[in-house]
């Protein structure tokens, strides 16, 4: 058996950590001029000095980006994030249209995102410009990312519409971009502190601290730390299997610690650089499926995630360069005392490391034509304390060539992505290498002279490799899982209108009809616990859908403002392979999904209301009555109070989630909490 503490052949991991720290880069470029300009956009009739109109500035910038994007774009940022009844990124993204959030219950349950029924592994998650990789299972647990240090969340269907990006940005069916809070200093200040304390149901104790410092006029640092502890117990009521069961979840406890250190700035030649160190550690229970009157589970899991990333961005005339480097080291331990073998209790330990480099080159041919060539290298290595483990190592080379023509009313983009995958294992049959070419075309058109209305469309072909867990799962021999091949088609429009001297100040609507075709779709169905999954290929899946997003802003008088938004998703994701489940909806995809967000601000008070409806689904490929999953809805509400104490901003928040105490399950046999409460105190100086 290989040693658990391992290195890349001939190179110690510490070398890559040192390299990432010492290499000055610019993943999070600080644009001081843009910040100054946004402040100038503030309206003269400010409602309150505490609630400064930075919220309005962000909304205006966001509307422009959504309108001009060649692919569907949804954004949550600034004050909108603060108003949501959300503890983590997972809680926030559930309000996006076209999104299903898989939640396995409680504050410590796994939470993954599924966009347009493609599966969580088809959504790339980027944190400050670099992808969060997970070669082991391909899933990013969004419940790990607190909103306390998140400034903005962007969700792109297809890909980011800006062609100047890493090759990895072209390589997914959808992309979720998380942006941490950027240093922002006012009135000649050189330090800024923000402290937050949250408590409430489930025994939650959640303090966090954000410290931003100006080291020099062009160098800034950020320190973010957070601790979270909760016993996770909650009452539940389940109707699965025809039984009306009432009990208490006792296995959802969690304890986490997160620490982030960022350093970024601008050089004399206007080059931008950034360095980030990230550490996360947790221990939590694993809520299991409530079946056969088994309510208590002894399985536990430990996670440790460390990464160092850095980048550098420079412009030389018509030429632009962006370089990114990242080293990741992850550890996971899964303990199941209920399974005993000759070696003792089942105590599996996985060690994963990843090295990633990216170089993007942009050349501006003329005022309307840009060319981009991006190249990425990624190496993923996995080890475990298991007998005859495969010890897989995967090398991925990505090369993307992209071009863009941007005229006053027409924007055309096209790119072709080359993906070369080489994989080796130490035991078992050697996997096949892959060499694929996948194209994409994106168009955005303003058909009329007015800029309010714009049409967009895209075609994208992409594929994804099976993850290590798909192929080399612990309890089985290596599987024969094929890669997924996907074709995406989208046609939509955006309309945004601003009004003066009216109660209605802004109205926007965007709608997209889409068609996705997935060959050899890999479907993951949870087994007896969150750590045990059943993997399978479905020959061919067709997905037809419609996403609608409407937003409005109202200024009723100088003290009272309102905001309202509606998201609707219609999806028919069916198996078109001629099997027993032919033309049946694939597991856990609702036909209808609705979310409503509404907020009101009156002087120092604000209130936020959210409604989420998820329609009927089936938990298996065969849509029978036994596999039917009932629709559910939830109502959430929050009240905020802002004040100044010795010129320091203080914010008090009281939240109620699942206001009507409705029993429901996102995943069958994983009951969700009923009514719960949370209280937050924020001190900002």
C-alpha cells in the first residue's frame, strides 16, 4: 500500500505552495477607478446614510452586464445577498431560475447545485477566478462557503460571455463564480473591520471576522476567519413509503473552521496581481436515509481543504496576458462503525492533490475584433488507505482558441476547445485516453435603436470525464462508466427599462428557451448514506426547458422603497433511450419550479420575504406511483435594522425559515427541518 502522505513524483507539494505564494498574480484585480465611478452614480435623494445607495449602484452595473451577456446570466450581490435568508452560498443560489439544489437535510447536510438538469458535475465553481476542483467526486459542497466573505455570486449558463478567460472557463456546461469581498477604503482610511455573530436554531454558534488593510497605496490585504458549530438536531415529519413518521434528527452536528488570507494590488505599469491562501476544516455527522424505522446513524466524516492560488494580469498595447497558478491538497475521512471487516471498523481515508496552471493571451486586432488563446494544465492525484486501491492519476490539457466580433448592436463569439485527458492507475485495467474537440458559438443582438431590448443565443458542445468515484468506488470493482457528451442550444432575450418621476423606477425581464441533449448521462443516486452512491449511465437524455426572470424596483416616497423578483423554470428532462423508462422524467427533476423574492426598506428598517416552490418529481428513472416525490414550498422572512453607534454601522437581523413549518424532502427519505430561527449581529467599521 502506498504511503498516505505522498508527493508528486520528484516534487514536494510544499514547492507548489511556495510557488503559488511567491508568484504575484491578479485573480482579483482591484479597479480603484471603477469603484470611484460607482460612488459617483449615487442618487441625490439618499434614503439614509446607513443604507447608502451603494446597493443601487451595484444594481445598475449588474443590469448592464446581464443585458449585454451573450449567455444567460443571473447575479446576486451586495445588499441583495445581505437581505436573503441565507447562511451559505447553497442557500442563496436556490433562488436562481433553472437551478435545483440537492439538500440532504440540516445544517451539516451535503448541498450541491444542478443547473438545467445537467447534473452537479457539469457546473464548474470558481472562487476568485480559479476553479474549485474535486477529481474524487466532481461535486462541490456549496454549504461550505459562507456568505460573510462573499461579495457577488454569478451564474452563467453555457459559459462566461467574456472570452478573455482560462481554458477551464470554456470547459463546462455552466459556471458559478464566487467573488470574495474586495478592499474598499473611504475617507483616507487604511483599515476596515467587520464582525458578525449568528445564532439560532440547531444550536448554531457562528462568529466571523473580516479585516481589510491598506499596506501601501497600491497593495491591500484581506483576512477572513469563521467558526461554526451546531448540534444540528431538529424535529421532522416524513410521509415516505406511505408511513407518517415523526422523529428527531440527531446526526447532523457540524463544527467548521475557515481561514482565508488575500493579498492583491497594482504595480507601477498597471499590472494587477493577487495571492490567496485558503484553509477549511470540518467534522460532521452524516444524516442517513430514514427507512425501516432507523433514525440514528453513526457514520462521520472529516474534511480538510487547503489551497494556494495566485495570478498576474498585464496589458501591453493591444496584447493582454493573464496567468493563474493553484495548488490544492484535500483530505477526507469516512468512518462507518456499523460495517466491520477483518481489518476492523470501516475507516476510509482519501488524499487528493491537484496542480493547476493557466495562461490566457488576448490580442486586440482592431476596435471590434479580439482573439484569445488559453492553455491549461491540470494534474489530479488520489490516494487512499484501501487494499488494492487503483491510485488514479489524471493529466488534463485544455487549449481554447476564441474570437469575438463586437459591434455597436451585434456581438459574435466563437471558440473551439481541445481536451486531452491521460489517466493512469496502479491496479486494475488501464483507462483509455481521450482527445476531444468541442466548439461553441454565442450571439447577442440589439435589433432596435433602443438599448433596452436584446436577443441572445448560443450553441455549445462539451463533454465531461467520469470522476474518480464514478470509476474507482470503494466498495466495488472499477466500473465501466462512459464519458458524457452534451449539446446545448439556447435562445432568449432581455428587456430592461428605467423610469423617471414614477413610482416604478426599474423593470427587467429575461427569458430563455433551451434544449440540451446528453449522451451517456451519468446519474448518481444516493445509497444508504451520503458517502455511498449508485452510479449509472443513461443512454440518451433530452432536456427541454424555459427560464423566466422578472425584477422590479419601486420608490413610493423618499422613505419607502420596494423590490420584487420572480423566477420560473419549466423543464422536461426525459430518457429517450428505449428502455422501461422511455420518455420518463429523469430522477429528481421537477417540471415546475418557482421562486419569489420581495423586500421593502423604510428608513432604518428593511424586510425581506422569499417563497420557493418545487413541483412533483420522481426519485427513480421509472416514473411509478411508488417513486413519486411530492411537491413542496417554503416561506422565509427576515427583518433588518440598521443604525449608527459612534459612527460605526450596526445591523440587527431576525430570520424565520420555513415559516409555515411545512414537512418536506428534497431527496427521498432525507427529511428537512421545519420552522427555524436565526439572529445576526453585524458590526462594520
